[in-house]
C-alpha cells in the first residue's frame, strides 16, 4: 500500500436530472428495467477526505446539514466500508460533507456523494482500482451510483448499472444549457414511486422499443433536435402529489415553459430561454409551494 497523503482531498458531487426516464418493466430480480438520459448539474455537494485524527480507529463523517445521518447508514460511509473490504489495510479516514442538494428530490445527491467517496478513496490509496472496478463497486451501492463516476451526461440501461458514454457531439449539445431547478418542501420516496408503478400492472410502463426510439430521434442530430424530455414516473407520482402537476401546468400556461419532474421527484426542472424572467418564474413557484420551496438557477455540466 502506498504512503497516504496528509492533506485534504476534495471532490465535487454533482446533482443530476433525468432528461429522459423510461421505466420499461419489472425484472425477475424485482428491480425495474429502465432507459435514461442523465445529465449532471453545476449544483452539487462537496466532499472532503483526510486521514483520521490520531487514535481514531473507524472511518467517520461530519455534516452540518440537519437531518443528514453521519453514521453507517450514510452512503458515504457505506462506500468506505465497501472499499475497505478490498483494501483492509487502509488507515481510517474522516469525511466532511457540505450539502447543497436537497434530500428526497430525485436528484441523486446521496448516490453522487457515495461515488465521490469511492473516487476520493481510490485517489487516497494511490489509484489501485481502474474505472471498471470502481463502477462495479458503485453498482453495489445503488443503481444510479455508477453514473456519477462520469463527469458528463450518460445513458443508463438495465436497472441503471449499464452505462453508455455519449459522443463528443452529444455532450456538446447538452453542456451549459440553463435551467431552473425547483422542489417543494416535501420529498417523494423512490420506493413508493416504483411501488405505484407496480400497482398499475403495466399501465405506466412503455416498451423498450418506444423508449429507444425517443432517444434515437435526438441522437440523430443532437445539436438541432429537441431534447427528449420524458418521464413516465410522473403519472403515478402526480396522482398522489397534486401540488406538482398543478404548478407545472401553471408554468406552461404563464411562461410557455416545458417543465418536467426529475427521476421519482419531487424536484422538477425547466429549461429557460435567454430572455426568461427568472424572478417572475421563481415568484410563481414560491407563491404555489411556499417560501420553503427550493429554487435554483443552474446549468448542465
């Protein structure tokens, strides 16, 4: 094992949005099959890693945001425990997490933190694991963890663990696109959202062929074709959380936007034209959802 650095290492853990999220059916292993075009944002958490203080024998985590667990249930420490199984001689480390991604939003904040933890631990250890081995570890932590090991938009298939990188032209077509991200005070349980799709007995699924066709239409001419904005998790989530579709309909009516929900929610997003009145749009969101709503102007990485 190499000598370990004494200085802090740091990683940016970006949030993500699902531009296209197509749930295509239930697998024999109990997971859902999906196709998704996922893009990281210039909004995210920051994670630091350093050698643990003298006398500390276990990995530790500090986070000042209320409600964020700092015990072994946090994905950062779960990632460290998984990495440590491969490298048991790794000395104890301490993580510091600065959260900017809201919880229960469908933005992948916890998964991104876990992926960043793996990247930092690999750097701390002298890069013993190649990218494909890191992806294997990330996949054991969660279906969407592997996507955060890439700095660019990707395509997810399978249950999320099959990652396809985009072409330079496709990446360039997405990079820097400006959007407004907004979330009500309440979150949506991912398990609950998938459970609602199961209850519908297939009514909310679309076929893999239909999903691939939506994506292929954009990939033929990514710089000119409209973005393939689609999410068939919206119907079951909107059926329970009426505040979501009510606001999205209002934004369509007042500002001619095309807002969508990201992932299983409750975060939503809308791409903005250059002349968009961000203040007016934000005020409509706060009026509808209250001052506790999360509203942030950001862009695709």
